[in-house]
C-alpha cells in the first residue's frame, strides 16, 4: 500500500467516526419486546397483590339492655251509687251497700261526727257483691262540712261529687281537702258554691238558662225503654242544682221525650218518668221542690229523625227550661 493509499484509508476512518456520533442503528426486536413485557409484568405483580384475601377483624359489639320495670296499675274504682244529703240535722242516705256491717259503719261514722241526736233517714239497700268506699274518713269530711247546712256527698264509680252552700271559700276548700285526704284515689268534683257569690258563668240569675245550658255538657239522654240517670248525667245535674239553689226564685220546667218506638200508651208515661228522674235528682241535691215541675210529651216533639239509631237516641231526652 502506497502512502497515498494510507492517507485515503486514514481519511475514510476519520469520516466514519465523525458520522457515527450522529447516527445510531435503530433498536432491534429485543428492545420492543422489553417495552411490552415490563408493563405486563408490573400489572401481574399488582394484580397478585390486590387479589390476596383480606383478613377482616371484627370487634364484638356489647349491648347493654336496661331491665324493664313494670309498674302495676291501680285497679279502677267502681263504687255503687251512694248519696248522703244533709238538711240541717237531717241526713238522708240513699244507695247500695254490700252488707249490714258496712251499713252500720256508715251510720256510726255520721253519729260520731254529729252526735247521737242526728236524724238519719235510712233509704239504703243491701246488695251483695257491690263495692263501697272505706267510711273511716267520712266523719272528718262531714266535720269539715259542718258549716254547709245543705251538704251533699254523692259517690259513684270512681267519682265523688260534693255539693252545697258554704259560707266562705276557705270552708269550700277545706271540705275538698278532707275528701282528698279520706279517698286519695277518687276523682273529686267540688260543686260547692259560696253563699252570696253569683253562679259561675255570666254572673247573674238573669242568665241562668245560659249557665244551665253550659253546665249540661251533653243532653240528658236515656236508653231505650229506660229512665235511669247515668253517672255522667248525675254529675252534670249536680252542677245545675248548684246554679238553681243560688237563684231560689227561678222556676225550672223539665220535659221528658221518647223516640217513636212503641205507642203513646207506652211513650207518654215513659217520657213523664224521664222528666221525673231529673226533677227528683235536682231536689235530692237541695233544689226546692217548689221550683221544679215535670211532664212528659211522649214522641210528639222529636229533634232528629227516627229512621236511624243515632236519631232515636237524640230523641230519648229531657229538656230543662228556667223562667
């Protein structure tokens, strides 16, 4: 090889090295496979980690249940009707008692409160099986009511109604307190009026009809063929009696009615008996008998249709009118 040839070879090698700095051969299939396999392997590793079963640790729940305490309910009171009406030194007793021992205890309690000279008008009935209150506190009640000359004690079911005319609010409150002390489980209805005070409501005897209508929360109705007053009716009529006693010059007319069941031969006396039941009760509560008149008109004055049970029930009634 001549010198010129050597020079050409050297120049060629120098040019190749210079070009090789700017030129690389494209990557082969190995690089491409590596780029594809690496993400795949990473994905498989991650899936294996996620698919491992999870171990859940549950903590036991502790429930604390407070023991339930059942409070026994008091038995409902269902005393037989009993009325004790005072008129000065006279005491009229009506109603039902279970036996002679209870009756004797009742009479002795009144004698102890007012002395042996008290006049006891005994209209009591003995009915085995009926319930009556404990009379050990009766003397204390009547001593508290010693200044109420027309005091009336009326108990039925679980309700005790007190009526009469007291000389002061203190006496009225004292009678109620004595009743509550004697029978704490009984409902006390204190209808005692204070002497000289206007009847509750509009405040004058000129508005007595309005007051009586307000006192009668519902009409005085009766069962078919019956003329017995219910406990609710007696309680409302006790309030009516107090208003009438506060207006002694007032006159009260009571009219009894029936539905159209039956004929006049049945309905006319039945309606008269209904009116009489109301009138007698008012008198038993201290209303003057001279203030009260009663009559029956049978089925001649209905206030509702007689073609339904509800209508007939409304017609079996009494009307109370004052003048």
